[in-house]
C-alpha cells in the first residue's frame, strides 16, 4: 500500500479540483449540443433537476479517479 504524505494529498486534491472545473464546463457544452441537435446555432443551456444531478455525480466519480491516477503515475 502507498502512504500518502502532504505533497501527495495536495497533488490528488489539485487534480480533482482542476478536473471538476474543466470537465463541468465541457459537460454543460455537451449537454447543450445534445439538446439542440439539428439547429444551426449553438445555444448554451444549463441542465436542471435530475440531469444536473447525474452530470455532477458522474463528474465527481471521474474526478476522484483522475486524481488517484495522477497520484499513481506521478
């Protein structure tokens, strides 16, 4: 097993935060593109309700996974 020191925890935390921010913005664009498929213009639409919750949960799971992989391969 690996023992996490302060620098390792910092690396995991920064990786998770960066992934959450960047991927959340990307997911909102993908959501908007999917909602307005076939239209000529791009409209930005923020998901509401269950769609937003699903996007947040999936993003958090992959952010944790990305932070852990960043730690393993650093």
